[in-house]
């Protein structure tokens, strides 16, 4: 059997990129979830062993701070040490960090390093980020997440400083991929995405000098954007998988032998299938449709009586991971294999990202107005024991 190629330096070929996407897994074990009580119970050693045992190559959302704060500084050296432990045994593994569509008042406790000012041609100041200066001046998305928690505006210089700083910070720690969340929200008023082009290309230039392999893979929740330089803004795309509840089945609790079935449909709502924009990449190759992966995402819940009406993204009332985690094991395996095969047939540009760790909510007859996630799906937890699903998918390729 031909050994897979994971080599790159300064740029990445389409072949190598696809090899990584086909071995991708969400494994958020370096901290940073939204709520203080949301911490996976599995240790770094458990996750490290899973990576090395299964041959996972792209570790998505390994670090995913929704609201980074000053306490993060103590953890960053630990992140770096963990990446180095894995790389000492498999130097080809890529770890991804997330820089989300959030601006919070507690960002005002984060100091701006002098080199960030200099990168923008500004004289260094001794100050922290200014929350108000990151927001849309017309009030768009202010307090969108909660009071004091908003969507930042990429056209504001303060936001550009923040996104550049976070990207450089993670590159210095050894991360080789960055996920930028809902870039369309952040860039809603960014004409021709000029500001996004500027900031991301600055991050790329930093990676050429400082990244492990002189390159950083950038991605976001988008079908594709062409920057003002004429190139695709991102190196690959990612999106929620958007499973659709089978409306021919009467609503019922999930149970062994009686799952809540769902399927994938091209053209459903804002799904990415057959819609991933092609063009010229920053690695120098072009494509008709940029490779992407779809993830089993987490975000919320809604009343099940709204099932598929007119288009909803809550299979059986829950976000994707809660729906998936609540299904019986045999159906979880069946569905993952189905989704993989469906992508192969319907859109070969796409890959199904496996799920290793993700917060979820257990099934309840009465859904709350707001999803609360106090538990984690972990692929190797005794309750799930789903590592054989990874083996089934990856060993057959």
C-alpha cells in the first residue's frame, strides 16, 4: 500500500491537503470552551494516545478559546509542551487553534505586544485591547452573544490588531492551522473583504518566518471568498454537516433499534455541498472546488415541532453533536459510514471530519429555550466507545 504523503514546507499541495482532511478529527482537549464548567474529563495523555494510535493527522479545534482572558497566559506553555510531545512521536500531525467571532469586555485585560503595533506600522503603546473599538459603529451585532459579548468588526483597526495577535500567538506555540469562525459576520461591512485579505496575508507572512513548516493553514465557516489579491481567502473550507431529520418518521426518543434518522441533502439551506468556491490558492495551485470538511457542529436547540420547517439546522430539535451523541451506537456507526460514502458520491471535494471531543446535551422530552452543555461526547468514553468508527472509516481508505 502506498504510504500517504503529509510533507509540506512553505506551501501545501492539493494531494497533501486532502490527505490531512481525510484524517481530521475534532479533539478539543487543550481547554478554552465557552463556560467555566465545560471542561473535558479526559486527560491530555488520553487524547495524545488516541491521536497516535488511530493515525489522526489534523486535530481540529485543539485550542478553542471562545472568550480568551488573562488566565490563559498560564496555560499557553502547557499547550506548547503538549504539541511538542505529539510531534516528537509524529511530526506530521497538524494542530488547529480557533479565533472566533467574539469580542468581550474582558479582552480589555489582554495587553497588546509591541510587535503587533509595529506590524501595522504603528508606534508601540503600553495598553490592552479596547472592547468598544472592536465593535460595529452602527451597533450591528453589539451584545449579539450576551451583554458585553459582541461580534467584532474586521474593518476596525482594533479588531485587526486582535486577530493578527491571536494568529501569531498560536503559530509561535506550534499550531499549524487557524480556524476563524463565522468570517461573514465579522466581515459583514468589509468591502470586497479587503480588511480580511490584509490581516490574513499578514498572518501568512508571519508563518513564513515562524511556523514549524513555514506555512499556516487558514480556514473558516464559509463556502468561499476571493480576496482583493485575486486568491481564495482560505486554504480550505469547513462547515457544519447539516443533517436533515427524516420527516417521514414520527418524532420519538432515540433508543437502541429505534434511532432518530437523518440524511444529507445537496442544496439544503446554506449547506456547503457542491458549493465550495474554487480558484487560485495561496499555495499556487487552482481548483474548480476548494477541498473542505464538514463537522458535526455544536450550537443550540429548538422545539422539535419546528422539524424541517421551512429549513432548520436542528436535527430532531438539537444541534448536530447532541443529535449524534444521543443516537444508539450502531446508528452512529451506520450514519458516519453513510455520510462518508455520500460525500464521495455527491461531492468529492468534501470530507467528513470525525468527532473526538465536543460538548453536547442529552435528550430530554422538553427542550429548554437555550442549550446548556455540561457534558462532553468523547469518542473513547465508556458510554460511547466509538473508536472503532474511526478505524472503520480510516482503515478502508
